[in-house]
């Protein structure tokens, strides 16, 4: 059965069931297929028939977001990306992989002529603050797509079967229009099924996620799953992705470049290289945090020039905060317990 036949069956079923969300999402999937096939005239007429204003971009008023059937809460939030190449820094290996992904997406028609599809199901893994989410937004910016951010608090339900149903709704929605679908903290719903501490419902959710990834055929969009705890993910989940991209901590060169960009337009006295060395082991988010605090100090003190000590002091404070935070659990374990 062809993809068009499957869409037509679903379209008729949605009409029969008066399911407006499914009807619009399936219609948009047919339009997306025509665009990928370079049938722009057909896609234009289909949009006119659907009422999307001809060749104009889809209006946000016409986009029906998937919702929880019980309380109506949105499962996905659509966002426009502002993350261009000036707002993100990659390590060499990560940059090469991201560049390849973009190249394949931009040349999807050329690949299709040889029977291949671009990489579109991606797993981003690495420590927090190393650029996983930012990169998803960067891909969306470069490809001119919106970002569909899955709202985990709405996705995960205490009702049996609802979480799996929510996942299917989300993937049906992502299939209906071009977007970068971001599953942040995917380990929350993709944990190893052999984990004895997990209940049966979560195992069913993992199975539903695997099935959704298997049946999802991205046409002009991308699915990005991001994880800080990749070791928790089910082995079968890793095999569903077209590519796995690691986001390590930035090295000295990346720290210097990121600092330079953060301080662009700020009058600065000091050595960026020295500050970069003091930030060894920092993530991009850590660097941003201490730099912004240093600039705020300059502003609050009424100065026009940022000094290295403004940021250096914030670095020391941040390192002390980390040491203190790590020490608290140890103190709790060693505290004597009172006996009644």
C-alpha cells in the first residue's frame, strides 16, 4: 500500500469520525508529500482547497495542536527559532555531523532520485548545557522550520494508556507539517525496559515510542531526541535513529570563541584566554551564566568597561557553589540519626 493510499484511508476515517485534528493533519501530510515530490502546483491547489490561502505559509490560526483529551492541555508547543550561526558554537566533531545533517536535508530531492532519504531521526546526547536543545533550534532556523517542543509534563499521564496515546497524537501532528520535533529529556519516556524498578506502564510507553519512530516517515522535517542520561535509554531505541550526535564539554578553543561572542559589543579589559583556562570543565551554559553575571556587575556599579575580575570573581563563586552542592548529600549521609 502506498503512502498516498494510507493517507486517503485515514482522511476518510477522520471524516467519518468527525475528527477535525486527524483530518487536517492527514491533509497536511498529503500536501507535504507533494512538495517533496516537487509537485508545487498540486500542493498549491490542495492548500487552496483546504483553505490555507494558496501559496502563503500556513497560518498559526489554522494549526490545530494535539491536546490531552481529558483536560485539553497542549502536548506540543510550536516556537519560531532565532538561533543562527552567531549564537552557537560547536566542537569540531559535532560541527561536522550537524553540517552533514543540514546538507542532506537541503539536498533531499537529489538523494531521493537515488532512492535515499536524508538523516531525519536524530539522537543528541551529552551533559547538560552543552548545546543539544540549542542545536535543534539551530537546525530549525537553518531549514526555515518551526520547532515543535514536546511538553513532557502534559505528555506523561497517570492514566493507563494515555501517555502512549499522546505520543501517537504528537507524531501524527509532526507528520502533518514540516517541523523540527524536539523530544527533550527523552530518557524520561525511553528508559531501558529491563529496568526492574520501572512499572509496566512505562514499558508500554517505550514500546509506543519505538513504534512511533518506526512508522514515522519525516518528509520535510526532523525528529530530535535529546538526553543527558543516554545510558538509561533502551538499546532498541538507539537503533531507531539515523544518526547519534555527541555533545561533549567545550574545549579551550570553543570556550574562547564562545566568550568572544558573548562579549561582542562590550568594552573589555583583560585576557579572554586566561578566563577560558579558568573555565576548564564548564559547559556552554556555565560560561554564559558567569559571563552574564560579570556584565551585570559592571552595569550595577555604573562602569562602562568590563574587567576580567568581574567574570573571574563569578567563576570562583560558581566553582564554590558546585563544591558546596556536591558536599550536601555527603553531609546528610554522615549525620548521626536520633534514636527514639
